[in-house]
C-alpha cells in the first residue's frame, strides 16, 4: 500500500511538471527564466521548496534528532540571515535580470553595470557547474536514502535512477516553469503530511509533557539544553551560542549566492511584487522549520537509541511507525519530490551556465538547451551512484562554496559599489580559499560556519577596493529605485 500511494502521488507531481510544457515557447529566456512571468505565490513556494529540499527533511531533522534542542539555533540563524539578504538583494537582482536581459545568474552579475566581465563569467560558470552537479548528486542521494530507509531490501540506486529519469522528463518538457510548478504542489502536500505526522505523534506521546519528560533525561540530561554543549572553536554558554548563531546567520545569508534558488526571484513577473513573494516564502519557511524542530525531537522520543539508525532516516522511519500507509506514501513522495525540486533547479542552472556562459557562442536552439540539461542530469546521477555520502555534509560544502564565491560581489553591487573585473575575480577566488582553509586547514567549521569568514572578509576587502557609484551613474541606472 505504501508503494502504491507513493507511486500515485509521484505520478501527480510528474503530471504537473509535464503539464507546464503547454506554456513553454522553447526559447532560451522561457526555458531558463519562465519568461519572467512567474506569479508571487508560485515564486515564493518554489523558492522555499528548493531551499529546503532534502536538506530540511533528511539533513536538518537528522541533525536535530542527534543533537537535541540546541539545533533550533541553526534554524533561527538560517531564517534571520536569509531574511536580511532578501531585504536589499532580491529585488535588485530581479531588476538587473530585466535590465541586462540575460538568462543565467553568472551573466546577470557579469553585466550588472553594463560591461561584460567575460573572464569572471566563464570562471564563475565553471565553479557553478562543478559545485551544482555535486549538489544535485547529494539531492538525488537524499531521495534515494529516504526510500532505502522504509522499503526493506530496496536498492537505493534504483531510487536514484528513477529520480534522475523524472527530473529529466519534466525539465526537458517545461524547463524552469516545470520545476516551479512541481515545487508549489510539493510544498503544499508536504506541509499537510508533516502536520499530520506531528499531531499523530504528539497524541501518541501523551502530549508535550509526556514527550519532553522522557527527552529531558537523554544524553546525560543535556538533550533539551538550549545552548550547544560542544562548540569546537569557542566555549559553551552565551558566547558559544552567539558565534554558533552568527555562523548560521551567514549560512542563511548564503542563499543570495545560490543560483538555483535566486533564479526563482529572477523569474518573478515584476520586481514590485517582491514583498508579496517574500510573504509566501517566509510564511512557509517558518512553518516548515518549526515542524522540523518538533519532528526531530519527536523522532528521538519514538526511537531513543540514536546508535541504532542512520539519523538522516529519522523522518521516514518515524512516519512508517506512526502513520497509515497512504500517509507514509505521501511523506515519502514529498521527500522524494523535495529532493527533486532542488536537483532539477540545479540541473537547469548548470545547463544555463554551459549554454549561456561557457560556450564560445551562446546556444539558442531548444534541442541544444535540452541536450545540455540531459548531460548535466546524467553527470549528477553518476556522482550519486559512486558514493552514498552524508547528505548534510555534501549540501553544506557545496552551499558554502557557492555562497562565498558569489555573495560578496552581489552584496557589493546591491550596496551601489562598482568593482573592476580583476577585483571581482579576486573576491570570488579569495572567498573560496578562505572558506576551504577555514574548514580543511584550521578545522574550525564546527565552531563557526565557514561561510562567515568566506563572505565577510571579501566584502570588507571589496569595499576598500571598489568605488561608490556616482550620483550621475545612479541616476542613469534603470536599476535604481
């Protein structure tokens, strides 16, 4: 019954994606930007689905299951940092997309002030392709792991191949529009399923008092501590939590450096609708994270021995224990679709980088655009099949590197700073070097997320190496409010 429910719901998601092909024109701007005609509610729901993906339903819930109540600081910092970035960057990026008439994230940034940073653009495209393919592979792995955790004897590789086939089918059919439409359906259905799981689980636990009473005794009485017990870089208590939250605040701010998420805002029908889009985005975001926090604790209540299971399978395992088969199928289909919603976005962003930024002449023919999409999908699948690594680790590594590569330059642009191409290249490569040294050279990522120094230091340096836009330049710019 679980399999039947899972398959039926997945077919519905696939049908929605394929239906988007009826509005497709096949042109480059439509394929990669949906003709910049996406309504605020669709843009908001799609962005939150792409942002959360397998990272929330597999990685974050697994992290909360293992570490306890202190995981809420990760969620708090992430949302606040994301919101800060949205206040002054999202609308500016949407304006720049309309003004430059470019069809990729890298091309919009390289043409921000009307002069094409062609060397920077090609370097950025190479970085994007490498990191996003790895990111896509992590998402394909996440969906496959969810199935592996519920269906005994199931070969996770079959799930990975199935995910890639579905992604390829509707991405080729409808481009970014197919991704956005399926994201919206997935967000709503997953919200319903998670609410059902939360209330059924809470009832079975005897309410909040019953659940918290048992959890308070776990991990030597520290499981419900609000502050992290082990900050590898600093100390416990208030100072430790400040740096922990500050690090995850920069992880949330890192959204502005994620091409596969920012393209949702770039595809919005009108930059004046950004506030409405933000309301949909953060409304669902907050609810999803509150549910994730509650479900991670609830999973530990029902499965107290963390050593007996893969923590990244906590959600599907708990769903199987508490819900009827139909709802378990919905949760599995939702997780699977959530991972695909990010994977398809990643695939299309990579395809745009290849056809729009890397080739000597930009490819316009629909068949070439779709061929690039197919090649990227197969590459992501190949990496996923090589090694079933931790979803959380893969996503954080790709996420942070993309963030430090692009967030500093984009931030400076939105603060009305002008940079030269050599400075732009230096900021991109410098941010990556700082983040990698922080993680692998110093090993300090356990205390402070590497995106903090990787974003903050290049912004400070870039401020001094850039110049403010003159009044005449600001007045002449169509991107100025």
